[in-house]
């Protein structure tokens, strides 16, 4: 009987490792799909057709792949946050997860590192359900230190609770500090 329990425990452990590996593989597939962000902007997509000789069918297929990646990203369980946090120190690797510039443009250099993109993706995951990945206006205020502080307290919450708490955290940490109210005297004459 003891041997059966040990074998069962080993099998359960291997299965759990396999599930974790599949989640990472799925997360990697999502990032591969997000790397096709050039399809978000018609001018950039046209640039890929003109400069890289992409066919309209290729752009159409990439658009489907990108949309599926965005959908899968938002449907992911909160484990994707742990996956994205692993990119914190990857400041020399670049990607197009967030935005792709027109390849025909003379000004080409606003590429995002894995580290920067991961923070933006985590922010989008927790505050957004719009079916798109956007660049928040407070992007320069995002930091791993601040996010880890939030995540340490909220890691065991459900996805919905994480999102609700993140909204409150944003209002308290970033947005309330950036709202400036100017009082203007009213002339009642």
C-alpha cells in the first residue's frame, strides 16, 4: 500500500510539472503572437507589405494570430504574471509585444525591452479587458519594485480580486498624485 501511495505522489508531481510547463509554453506562444503587433496600425501593416514584401494574406493571418494572442492573454490565469516577472532583468532583448513602428520610417528606434514590455503587459492584464494592449499614460511610473510590493500582498487573490485591488492601487499610487485641481475665482459681477 505504501508503494502505491509513493507512486501516486510521484505521478501527481510529474503531472503538476507538466501543467506548469504547458502554462509556460502557452505564455511563450502568447508572447510570440503579441510580437505581431504591427497589425494594430494600418500604416505600419502597409509598411510591412511595402518594405518587407509581406502579402495581404500574410498580414491577414498575422492579424488573426495577434488577435488570438491578445484574447488568450486576457483569458490567462494570474500565473502569467509570475511568467512575466521573470523578464525583469532582460534589458538587452527587444520585442514588439506592445507596439511596432513603421519599418519604412526614417525614425526607427522606440523598441521596448522585454523588461519594460513585461511591466506594461502586467498592467494591461490587471486593468484592461478591452481586447487590446495599450501603453498607459503613467507608463514611466511603472516599476518592478512597486508592482512586487502590490503583488506580494495580493498574489493569492482571484483574478477578479487582483483586478479590483489593482484599480484601487492605481488610483491611490499613480492617478491621485497626477491629478491637479486648479481653483479659479469666479467673477459674479
